[in-house]
C-alpha cells in the first residue's frame, strides 16, 4: 500500500517554525490500528487523516503518537492547506466532518481561517499539585472538562516555566494551557498535554477555543493577536464570535512524500 504524506508547518510563514503536522489523504478508512501506527511512526504531535466526500468537503480525524483526539487546530489548518494547494480544492471554503462536528476552513489573503467551537473555562479553586508541577503558581486557575487554564502575570513568567513532565502526567484534566498578557501581541500561551502523549505542543489552535473567550472578556475586544511562546513559536489571529471562535494562521510545506505500508500489515485493513 502506497499513501501520500505531506509535512506542513502550521501557524508559521517559514519552515522550522510553527507546529509540524503530517497529513495523509486516504481513499477510504482502514482499520484504526493502521492510523495509530502511522501517527506513532511519524512522531509528530498530530497526524491528520482525511477521506474526501466532495471537492470541498472531507471526513477528518487526528491522531497523536498515543491517542486519537477530538479536535486539533494546527493539523486541520495543515489538512486544508494540502487540499487547497496540493489537491486542487476549488473555491475559498472547505468543510470537515469531525468528532467535534462540522469545521469550516476559509482562505483569507495569505492565511487560512478555522471556524471552531468555543470551549470557555470557568474559575475554580487553586490546585497546589498543578502549581508545583508547572514550577510556579499562576495568579488565576480556571478549567473546563478538557483543560486547565492557568493565568500568569507576564509573558516572561510563561516563557520561563519548566514543568515537571512526570508530575503533570498525574494532573486531571490532563491538558494544561498557561497564558499571560503579551508583549507585541494581545496574549501569549503554552500548552502541555501529557494525557495525549505530548509533553509540550508547539502551537495549539484548539487551545485558543478556551484562550480567546477569556482574553476577549478581559481585554474588551473581539479581535485578538496571539503568540504561542514554545521553542518553535507561532502566530495566530483570532476573533471571538460567541459560540464559535475564528483562528487564522499561515502554513508552509516542508515535505512531500509517500508511505510504503508493508502488505502484511495493510492486508488486515478494511473500510469502516
């Protein structure tokens, strides 16, 4: 079995920045174990797989090296880039069917804009174990069903955090967003997801479904410029639309290639 593979650096306008995602277009769905094996072999924070339903729509799934996830921003951006720039999708809008419902991606000048469901966090009691695992106590603790949102005083504090991966692995919920006011942007963030096998994600579109409602309310603005201050770094331009969040960024191609799947493995796959 031969499958195309594209490696896209998302939320960046140059290679070696942003968040790398692998994108594998499929004609039909194989068994999940093959998808999981490909994602583990790729070793990136996310591999996106899609099966086209029409020229402008596809069924989209995302796998980390450890698990399938319900929502991923940078790999959705990467999949849209592949459809528009490599596979000739017409027009300026794509619709993906996903575990998180319909997701729209639109071309907007040199950026692609995601339309994602909002996932606001709510104030909660402080968690000493989480503060200790992060290495410094945030000023504000918030959370939703999926993530913690930890707010610090400054971008420098967020950049300086050196979390203890083993300690973070015992925190529930197991995805942690840290954030602070930005310098040269509205806010900065970092994202840790030990429960998904990701020590730190370079740039996390889905985390902005939680970040944008918080910062929009705090700053009194709907349009926000965000920066994720991981080692690779990335830029996002966001709009708070209430129940939906718009998240825009650039993407660039790093690699175009193919996967050679051993026939003995491929032979056990079947359409879902």
